[in-house]
C-alpha cells in the first residue's frame, strides 16, 4: 500500500511539472517591476513594485491592513496586479480571494514551479 502511494505521488509530481518556457514566464511575472509612479503604496508609507514584494508584504502585514485593501467592495491587490503590473491572469486568480493566507497560498502555489 505504501509503495503504491509513493509511486502515485511521484507520478503526480511528474505530471504537474511545467515546460521550461512556462517556468521562465512565471519567474518573469513574479519579478516584473513597475515604474515608481505605478508602485503600490501602503498606509505605513512602504511601497512595492512587483508580485514578489507583494507576497512578502502579505506575510508580514496584519489582518486589519489586509482588510483595508481587500474586502467585499474592493480588491486593491488584484486591481494593482491587473492595471499597473499588467498581469490579468494573476489578477483573475486573486480577484475573489478575501483572506490573507488564502491570497498568499494562491500566489505561492502559482509561482512554486517557476
């Protein structure tokens, strides 16, 4: 039984591997940096310029700040990703995510294979 499960896990990892060009694309998306005029500014005065920095900030921000940017009436992070960084595919993935850890998970899972 254990050997079968181990084989299945290995096969699913093989199946989930991305082609090199997709890995390269995702790596570039993660680090795509915007001009300072299009940076995302937080209430504490800090600014970020790419998705990689957004993930880092999500990990350390408190829930009140997250809810200030993501709630039932808006998702500032999805909007910034869509209109400033010009990554609509990623914006679509996070548009309806309303919990901080869920957003971190979605972004990290997308970039995990890059």
